[in-house]
């Protein structure tokens, strides 16, 4: 017999894992009924929680869907607005960055800009529209200050110049010292006369010498005259063209024996009036006029009325004249109708001086051909270095009258300016300027 153990029925112990306590418990036989009841209660609880979650999902899903659609519609609108105004300033006061608006101080609202232009006055009935214009004349002078040796005197100031028009002091409006290229016409007498061979040869030598002194920026034209003018070379900057034209001119090849000086000067000034800037006429002539249509008086009026034109006159045939005068044979230089040949040539020299003086130029009468180089060197220095003075005349009447001009050098006290050289000796000088100008004539 087996020994008794105190149990009516011996069963094996079963170890189960409780889901509530996560502890190991030992259940005896007969206890599974209580464990099954607990599992049923848990199953019912989970089932109820699932039903509640389903009801909540069905209730809240439509609301979330509507909010999502509204947010999606607002986001493209905001993106479109940002694309249209990429540089717009947010309300925070600055540009919008990746982490939001960047705050910067806001500026106060600027007042609207005032109108700079004055308002146009309202028209008055019965009053016609009109405007007032004043024509203020301006006179420009090229003034040269030269020593007795013909050297230009630089470094003078505006307050050392005094300009008088008909004896009335004028106020200088502008003043400067100029140095630059020149625009000139070589007007050369070239007639066909055996007795005037020396005159023609001097003209050719003088023209060729002047062409050698030209610079590449200068504009030069060559015109010859006998009975009428001949444009041998139009304005050019190629001095070789001028030299080539002079080389083709040979004594005895002229078209006429006449020397119509007045017509040549008149027509040359008339052509130069259409050229802008300062112009010069290098007149190489004996000064005699034989058969011009224009009179001396008409020619002088044209010279007086010229603007921005200066004449530099070079007399020719001086050596031949002196030789014939010393031998009492001057008569062969003039036609039989002339009463006194010496008087004729004296008048010719005076006409050359007058042309130069009236326009602010200079006149030269070289005795030898070797002197032509010195003459043209002096002309080049004079016309390339000058003082330019402008003023508004006090007499603004447009009556066509001739106004005399005088330019003086004065010191601080108004007395004539005295110049001294390095040794302290007084230096004689001359002021070269035109004698006057002709005022405009008002046309009624």
C-alpha cells in the first residue's frame, strides 16, 4: 500500500503567467474556473474600448478632412502672393527668412514729395500769350602781347588788361591764354609779268616757307590771284599737299598780268565767314591793285565787318624796289598812266598795313628772301599764343556803326604796366588787337 500523503486527490502543480501582475502563481486543480472568469472580463473590456474608438474616429474624420482642405487652399495662395512680391516687407518690419520674419526697425511714413515745378498760372481771358527774349551781344578779342623782338609775353592776368570801346571801359566776361592749331588761307599774288618776276618768286618762296612751319593739326588752304582768284588747294592738314601745289607754280605760268587785290581779299573773307572758329589770312602780295571790281572803300568795310578773321600781310619785291629806286628806274614797275610809281608802291604798302591793323594782325616787309623764315616764325608764335578776351559791350544799340576798341595793360593803380627783364631794365612791348568791329544792323 502506498503511504498516505494528506491529500485526498494529488494533482500536479501548474505554473501560469498572470497578465495583470506579471508574476508567477501556482494554481491548484479546481482553480481554473476563477482564471477563466478574469479572461472573460478582460475580453469584454477590450471589445468595448474598440467600439468607443470606432465611434470617435467616425465622428472626428469629417472635421479633420475639412480643416486639411482649407489649409491646403490657403498654402498655395500664400505661395502665390510670395512669388508676386518676393521683396515685400512683412508686418514684422523686415524680410522673411527661413525661421520667420527678421525684425528690423520700421521707418515712419514719408510725406508725399512736394512738386518742384511751380504750377502754371491760369490763363487770363483776353490776354495773349507772349515771351520776352534779350539778345546780349558778345565781343571776343584775340590779343597778343609782344616784345620789341616779337616774343610773346606769357603769364599776364585778367586784372592787368583794360578794354575800352569808344573810350568807355568794358567789363571782361572771360579771359584765358590760348595755344593751339590754326586755320589759315595763304592768299598769294601770282601774276604773269616779266617785270614782276621777282615779286612772283618772292611769293613762291614765302608760301613754301610757311608750309614748312605747319603742324599736323593745322588746316591750310592755298589760293592765288591775278585777275581773279584760283583755289589751288582746299583746306587740308597735309603740308606736303601745300608744298606740292606751290612747286607746280612757276613764274610766267599765270593766267593774267592784272593783280586784283581788293577782289581777292573781299572774296576770301566772304568764304571764310562760313568757317567756324578763329581764321587767319596770310596775304603775300605787292599790295598793288590794278583792275578790281571792288573799290578800296568797299574792301575796307568788308575787312571791318569781318568776325574772327586776322590778316597777316607780307610785302614782296622789296629788294627789287630798293634797287630800282636807288638807280632812278622805278618807273618800269608801273604803267604809263601812273603819275608817280613811288607813290603807287607807298600806297600799296599802306594798304597792306591797314588790312593787318584793322583785324589785329601784323604786316611785314622783308628785304631778303632769307628773312621769310624769320617772318613766318614770328607769325606762328603770334597766332599760336594769344590771350582771348570776351566782354558784353555797354552800348547794345544795333545801329550798324563801327566801334573802336583799345586794349591796354595796366597795373593795380590803373597806370600803364611796366615790364622789366632779369637785369631790371624796362622792356618795351606792344599790344596787338583789332581796332574795332561793326555792330549788327537791326532789320525792321
